[in-house]
C-alpha cells in the first residue's frame, strides 16, 4: 500500500506526531497504528520524504 493510502487512515493525533517528530524513532504505539492502517513496520526514506513535504505545507493530497 502506498503512503497516501495508509497515511490517510491514521488518526489526526498520529499524523501530527509523525509530522512533529520527523526522523525520530517510532514509539511502539505509533508503529502499531501505522501497521494497522496498512503501512510498513518501519518508515522508508520515501515515507520520510512524504512526511517532510506535509510538514513544509506542500499539498500532497493526504
């Protein structure tokens, strides 16, 4: 599943945590929410790029 699909299924709190804590290790609860939404168990460089774009205010459609 691509980034937009699983990211859109996360709670607003989880999305906010990801944006505010880019590059930090994922706490177990955040990681389990990502996996439950259909995402990876570890974020890839591509996932981090998407999160950075969101953090920068780019309209990425999620």
